[in-house]
């Protein structure tokens, strides 16, 4: 996946979790949880959906790396996702 595809995937998943928001307006470095006002369960649902749709296993200790869209892009790029 390209960086743009990863960003689109993140926005698609976040739109499903928080349909009243527009994740595309969220700065890449801003904390997703604060920027979209989602709780810990919503964030966990985001991680689960990201894992399934990207086809990667994300261990719990890596969750803090995924607090921002830029972090998700860097993480998926670094693990060599499909």
C-alpha cells in the first residue's frame, strides 16, 4: 500500500467508527482520539479494523504508535504490510 492508500484506509475506518466527524480534516500529527473525540473502545475498534483491513497483526504494545495518522502510516510502512 502507498502512503496515500494507508491514509485513505485510516479515514475510511475512522468514518465508520465516528460517522459524525471528517477524519480527512485531521492533521496527520494530531492524536486521533482527541481530534475525533473517540473513547478507548472506539480506538480499540479502530485498531481491530485496521488490522483486519490491512492484513497485519498489531500487538498491544504497538498501539501507542498508532495514535496519529502519521504514526499509522509509519507503522504500516515499517512492518512491510502488503
